[in-house]
């Protein structure tokens, strides 16, 4: 099978020749891999719309690792986005984010909260909201052509992103109050994001002429211990918007993989009802998210995308432990399709590069491919 056929089979819950695999990493890990492989020019998947997803710009590394999916997004051509002396940048949603150092690297945190003071929809209407026309969709066909027989995905974690994406501009506490109260300002911002991404995704799919296999979108509905919202709240505020995007993607013959951090098991039946093809992240340490249990319960209903634990396990595991777990995931969760093996989130910057390589070397050995 080609990588594209492999991914398509897995998403159709059919046994592929090999379990497909994918790559997500923080900038620190990505740069270390660039240096390890001696890459001088890394392939760019296009502009990241919402922030630092770590997805775009990683296609050459993904190729060296032997993964099956390449990510493309159209270049940004809209009004100049402000940059600041402290290293912060403004994204298309008017949210300023600055790299904040931590023990092992840095993370782009929001600076200020431009939506926080709004009390009325009229105030929100005055904001300079982005439009899909700010991107060059004519570049998409050539991007797709460059990746041959790989599966091609568009989008990123920030497509829709009604909780996290709005919280960057309004504050986390305020957003959860907004959700509980069904605040009209929050609902207006949700609708602006929804309409923007419907237009953005449709233009990508139209430009690609059937070459996009997968659209990545997201919302963090879970904490480590359980869902952040009830199923009833999901049904009331989010389900219809999710379904509308999923239906759009399906109308172009593509599938949806939806990023969701944390414990979302209680919401998975809702995800299935909305037409979600694949749930991306699958953090084994989050409550109820054991991938072996999820496969047993939801086989044939929703694919799993992720499951290699990066919440401390990959950092500390021995080579033998990594080989054993990756093999077990392929044999058990990958049996019968419905699984894309990948890190359960971005590989974190405190992970030894040798452990990252062991993960992908195990996949290569299983396939009988050249070892990295």
C-alpha cells in the first residue's frame, strides 16, 4: 500500500498493510531532529492560522521519520501581523502571544486579553475579524503535488477551537462562565470563528481538487480527570457547529481528525453522532483514555490518532520499553484498522532524541523499512 492508501484504509476501519503513523513535536524537538538529520531546508505546510501548532513546516522531518501524513495549509497573504520587541507576535485573531521560558524550552503564552472587556455584541462587532480571503489557496495544488503518494492533511489544532482559541483573547475563567451562562458575546465570537473556518476549509478542499485526505481541527474538551463540559452542554453549544464542519469535509470525500486534549471518553458517543472520523491525541494517562480500552469499546465507530504517551513516559522509557509498547499498540489497537500511531500530543522538549528515534525506528523495523 502507499502511505495514502494505508491511512485511508485505517480511517475506513479496514486492515492496512501496516498501521499508519504520524508526527507531532514541540519546536525544540523539531529543531533537534532537523539537526540530527542534517536538514538545511525543511518543507513548509503553509501558515499556521491560530498560533504555534508545531504541525506546519515539519514535512521533511516527517519524511525522514517514515511517517504517512503530510500537512499543507495556504500561505498567509492578509494584512501584516504585528511583531514586538519582546518577541511576541499578533495572530489573525488579534491575540498577541509571547514566548515564555520554562524549565526545558518555551511556550507562546497570550499577552493581554483583547476580548475580555466586551459586555455587548455591539462591542465585539467593532473588532477587525479575519476573513478567509487573507490566504492564498492557489498555492495548494502545488503543495499537494509535492508529496506524491503520501496522505495529505490540512488544518491544525486551531480550526474551530471554540474554548482554547477564545480563552486566549477573553481569559480561561471568563470563557467557562460564558459557556455556563451562554453569554451572547461568547456565542458571537464562536460564530465568527465557525464561519471563518468553514470558509477557510472549504476553499482549501476546493483548491486541492480531491487530494486532501484529512482535515485536522480541534477543541480541548477534557481535563486530565474528566470532561470540562457536560454532554448536554456539548449538545447545546458545540454539536451542530462540529457537525456542520464535518459534513463539509465529508462532502469533498475527506475525513476529519479532531484534536482533543485530556479525558473526553464521556463525549465520544457525541463525537460519533456528529460524524467525527478520528479522535486525535489519546493521552493514556488521562482518565478513561487507555487506548486499548477505547479500541475495544469504539472499534468501527471512531478511529484513534495518537496514543504514544508523552506525559513523562517517552521521556523516561528505555529503548526496550518503547519498542515493546509501540509494537503492542500496532498489534492490538492497530488490529483491524481504526488507528494512526502517533505521539499523544507534541513530543515534549525534555524527551531524549534517541527515544524519539527509537519510536520511529520501531515502526520502520516492523515495516521492514530502512532503519533511521
